[in-house]
């Protein structure tokens, strides 16, 4: 256990406990069975000062088949730690737009030229218009219009800050396989033999392999990678998404904060350091905590909570996600008014006018060439990375 790990854990649990919401928390069902969930929180560390940025709960992932009708309105991976990172990106765009005081970001450039390699040929304006910039001298949040190319001022995380991601359970996948194996013999596949992907808890003895959600064999296939694999990849790409990465220099996690009684150092080293053929420049460090006041921990006598709570603590906004959409919305026919603020469409709409406009979401995803190359490199180092179905839409 480390003092910093305990302080981070306490800060996240306290923020969750103070959240005043009518739904989204585990409860006792009518049949008398209690619910459990996973809690995660992203904390900014500045010396001795801790700031809880985002908090989320969740254990669900949608089947891959819903991507055929999602149209950008659904959140596919609702595991707590993944939602925390999506919340973080949404908040960062608020700072980029100037909608709030910049607590985490500072300017990284003194001119209007982008420092991000970007494929301008894919923008709606085309290669000729893409080089033009807005010269309006008004306040930053009003410089951009939806029909003009936004200025490309870059931001970066303030250098005094470090980021820690607290999770009440070890991240699903390779970082927690000792718990799944339950003392039985396991082995690590040589890198050159990691050609197939294993689903969730299947073949627990195979270590160092990319796995897909969900863990239960009787669930519909999602092809969404387990959290261990996603977090491992982000040691190379950073935790920004395809939108914020166009305006912000890469940001990396520094620490994962885990329960000391559930943390296995050998699993952590293998998952985040040793299984990669090339060590990441910003390897994750593990911090642990010993005591937790979170009242809804995983327990075999409890049943998982089917919804997720998403909370940007730093701006005090929250909502509940159920089956990929806002709680109460129709998940079978997703629409704009039922979309979570963390859906692809909502994140794009938030940034519209502050990043270049592309013909489609997939074109936007591919715009930051440096980020795309890092993703491809990291996936190759992991040995395999199955593609999910398309969830593309026109912008």
C-alpha cells in the first residue's frame, strides 16, 4: 500500500458518496438480492493536492451487432474505467472551448498552426479551404463557426499534473488473470504465437493474450477488448480520443490505483510491461490502497447493477447510461434525444466548430495520423486486435 494510493481511493469514493442522484446506484432488488458494481475515478495530482475529475460505475458492454443500427448514438463499452476516460475527454473539450476555467490545460502554442499531423484532404472544406484560418479577434469560445475552419491552437496538460485512475476491481483481462485462474496452473503464450483472440474468461491459463468482452460465454459477442488491453494500448497512444487529440498534445496516465488485496504484481508487470515486444515510453505504475469505504463491491452473493453512472465531478454534471443510451431512452431505436453525452455523436457535436469538419466519423478518427500510427504499432506489438463492427455516420 502507498499513502498516495489510499488518498486517491478515498477521494474517489468520497466524490461518489456525495453525488446526489435519484437513480444509478446499486440497490436491493424486490427479491432481496443486493447489487454490486465497479467504481472508477480519474484524479489529477498536483503535489499534495488531489482533484477528482471524473467518476463512473459500470460492468456492461453491448453486443457487436448493435453497431449496425447505433448510428453514433450508443456507448458500446460501459465498464467503469473506460467511461471515466470518456468523461475526461468530454471535460477537456470544455476547457478547449473556453466554457470553463482551465484547471487542467494550458496553451502549448503561440501561433495558430497545428502541431498535429492531420490529413486535411479528408475535411469537408477540401485541401484548398483546409489551410484557411479564422481571423476573428473575439473571445476564444466565439472564434469558431460551424462553417469555418477552426483555429488550431494546441493545448497540453499542465506539466505539474499527474493522472491516476482508481478502479475498485483489477481491470478485466490479462492484468487480473490470477483471480480467474484461482490458483490453477497458467502459462504465457510466446509473442509469435499470439494469433488468435480469446473471449473473456475462456482459457484462463493462456496469459499475455488480447481478450474480448463480455466474460460470460453465454453472452452475445461484443468484440470490445477487455480493459487491461485497452489500458495497455493507451500507454502508447495516450488517453485522448480522436477528437480531443486534434487540439491537445498527448496525455498519459501515470498510475493505476488498485486494491492491495486483489493486486498481483506479476500480472500487472506482464500485462502492461513484459508482454509488449517494445516497452512503452510512459509505462503505467501501480499504486495500491488497503481500505475502501465503497459499499457496493463485487460479491458472489450480489448481482451486477445493469446501469452505469457517469459523473464529471470537476463540473458537477452526471447522467445514467442503460444499454448504451440515457436511462429511459429506447435502446432498440436510438435517437439524438436519448443519446448519452458520451456517445460518439454527442462528443462530436460538443466539439463541432472547434475541430476541422470531416465527411464522416471514420474520416475524423483517421485524421490524426500520428495517433493512428501509434495505435497500429501498439496493436501489432500486442499480437492481435480484432476489429469491431462499424459505427460510422456523416458529420
